[in-house]
C-alpha cells in the first residue's frame, strides 16, 4: 500500500514560497512559450486539417446521361483520324488519395485515342503534340461526367452506331 503523500511531504507542504527580490516574475505568456516547441501530439494539426478538408461525392449518371456519353465516345472514336486530333473538354471525377470522395475537374485537350477494350479516353499531354515525351492524360470511362466538343455537339446523333 502506498504511503499518504500528505505524510511524506508534510515538512514542505505549509512552507510559504519566497520570491527572489532580484528577479522579475515571468509573465504567463512567456512561461507558456517555453513549452510551445514541445508537440506531444506531432501531426495532430495535420490530421485535423485533413479531416476538415471537404471532398465531393461522385454522382451517378442516369441511364439517359450514360447513353448520351456512350454515343459521344463512339462518335469521337469514329471521327478520330490519325493525322488530325480535335479538341474536347472532359469533365471527370478525380478520387481523393487520402479519404473518400474527391473533386470534379475539367480539361480541354486534343483526343489521342479511345481505348474501348480498356475503357479509357486518352488525351494528348500539353507538349505531346510537339513530339516531346510527355505522358498522355488517361481518363477512365466510368469517371467521365460530360464531354463537350464542337464535333460532338454538331454531329452527336448523325452517325448510326
């Protein structure tokens, strides 16, 4: 059994504290600053900021919207010529790497290919057209929300697919 602390420290409990007359008393702010560099919970602020960061949920496309998107992709694939790449604007979902959800991004770039087997839309990178070694932009079909292009808006229903 532990001894009672009142008995152990009885000789110093009632002693009055004598301030040093030659030293000025430190302010509470300065006393607290001594312990500021000590972070008992390192990374806690980062964790709180990460948790507070907002993400969007990926919205589901209706059957009608999916049909229009499929027709646009088929039309792009049909119109795509090896010598001429036309520009499109793709709105797609980018999943967050650290938490559920993500954000929607839009990119305007020339179409490089439509890979039907891998279900990917491949766009030229910023310097890819000038034959510099830049990775192409690859977007999965299931992440695409919308495609806009002069070619798809004019000819959207003209090709029987």
